[in-house]
C-alpha cells in the first residue's frame, strides 16, 4: 500500500503552528525536537505549501544531489531583493553558466592569492593582542574574514580600497534581514508579519543601496586604471574571462561580487568563532593545535603544505562545522511529483534539510552534542589528497557513515563555491592564534546558536588571552 503526505507524522494544526511561531527564533531546536520525536520524515507546522523535514542522509542526497534537477529553491525572494542576479539566488541554466566561471576563479585565487593574503590578515589580527585582555572571538573572526573576502575581490595593489569603505555593522544588518521561519512563510503572510518592522526594513534597504553603490564605485575606479598581471582577484578573472572560460556578463558582475563578499565573510566568521570557543574549553586541544602550528612558516607559500598536514587543526574545523554549520537550513520545492522514503509527494511540496539536525544524530555521530575533534582523526584523507579539495558530498567519516550525514557546505551543483578557501583561512587562523596564545573562557559568557538565515552566536564570544 502506497503512502503519501497524510501518512507523514507530525501535527500541522493551528495549535502546533502557534507554538512554532512563538519559538520561531529557536527554529533549529524545534526541527531537531520534531525529528527526535517522529523520525526521518516529519511534517512541519508552517502555513503555506506542505513542508516536510528530511533527516536521513539518503533522502538528503536525493534532493540535493542525485535528483537536484527535480527541485528548486524555495522562498528566495528576500535574498533576490538584495542580490537579484547573484548565483546564490539563480536557478537553471543561468545558474550553471554563472557558476562555472566563478568556480574557476575561486580555484585561481586559492593558488595565487589566498596563502599570502590569509597569512597577512591573520597576523594583523593577533598583532595587537595583550596578555590578560578579554576579546570577542566573533568580532575577531568577522574582521579577518571580511578583510580577506574584500581583498580577494580586487587587484592586490588596491586591496585596501574596498575594505576601507565597507561598513562592517551595516553588512551584518543585511544578513539579519530575515530568519529561517520567516522565509518559510507564504509571501502574503510574511509581509503581514513584517509590517511592524517597516522602519527597520527601510534601514536595511538603505544599507543595501549604499553597499551596492560603494562596490560599484570601487569597480569603476579600478577599471579606470591598468593593473599589472597576473590576474589573482575575482574582478580581473571574471571580467577578462580568458582563464575561467569566458567573461561573466556585465549585468551579473556586481551581484556575484557581492555574493562572494557576503557569503565569504559572515558564514566563515560564524564557524571560526565557534571553533575557537570550543577549543578554548579544552586545553589539550589547544596544545595539539599549538604543536602543529609550531611548524608554520614565515613564507606564506610554504604553509599550503602545512594546511594539508595539520590533522588536529583540520579536525577542530570539521567538528565546529558539524556542531555549528553556518548554513544550517536548506529548503527545496519539488517541481514534479516525487517519491522519498517510500512516500509519494505532490508537486509543490517543500522539503527541509538541516545540517544542524542531521549532524547531531547519534546514529552517525556518537555523543552528538559533545565537541570531539578526535572523531575525525581516523577519517583523514589518504596521503596526497589536499585538504579542501574533497568532492561535494564526499564521505568524511567512518565507513558506516553515509555521505550526506555530514554536509556543512551543501551538496550537488549548489555545493559551496568557497569551501577550499574557507578550509585554508580557517586552518591558518587557528594555527596563528594557538601558536602564541592560550584562550580561557570568560565564565559568565555562555553563547548559544541564533537561528537566522545563517547560524551565529547570540552574544559576544568572550575569552581571556594568555600568552604562551
């Protein structure tokens, strides 16, 4: 006997909807509770098209990778208001045509620019630290990742031109424009709930226009001058097009540069602040990283080999990505009728997949709520496999763990463009910090995840510095 939507467990009555609305800023916690209560397939009590949470890796792989062409992005209209032609908001052929040159440009930047740039920015970040000082790890991570993201967009001689003009706090406001619950609602209901926040929305729109104008002005200023080769920045690579298979169309250029800036900055900062915070709670982990970091070189190009051969540092980053995936929630809507988990679903059904939920499933990760980088030490890539070049959806764990039990960078054709760059800057920042410093948690500081479109700490992440 075939099963369908009505056979999927989970309450969708008005009582359940009201309860979820009251806990909308803990949306991730709610999804995890529902999964623990009902299993791998559960109805979510959100108005609009029927919504189903998928938590089994095989179902996630089906939606994100195996049959990705049968699903489309859901509720991306708010993102399109900020980045109308950014690859993050595109679908179909236009997405594929824009993604290809951007992916190739990221690979060129990784080899030509990131080693030197990451070392410079990480060293600048710790150069003013003082013994006994209390710092906010989230602010440190923000400053480093924004500086790197802004600098990799434009030619090296002009690297400070863009970063010096960006309003850090204004950029963060744009990433706070919505939360996952709000994105899940039908547009009409969403507009109704946003009415009390109209002044804030106008402020966000002004911030967005200002940011676009700033980046547009920098692009025009850079293009008015000639810069020496080689091309090692996104603007040069995407406008020349000779090394990335063709130029990016002019009408898409600004939005895609902004995509690289925003996505490469805020998502990386979230994970890095959690990684340093969790390491601060385990002295022995800090010592392992410090022992590896003792081999960091003053010659930036030599550190590429170090990044590939620092297992504890890599394990800490992986474990932070498991526990605190910055992109914690993805939604796909079926274009056709489909079958998942032995259930038939109508066209238009929305499927949620959540790294936050699946990564904390004890079937795949014993003691799922504990920070245990040791779990990754037996899952290192084979010799000769560079860190950061793992294929999308590759199995990063023991043989019993399905590929999509761990997917902090998504999967399929929308796999994160900047994964390899993040891997490099994350390892280098942790090595630079713990080589010379020990971190002690400030006792009264207890940060918790804040479930916006991305997942970030809900307060400053405070630690005290102790020089080694």
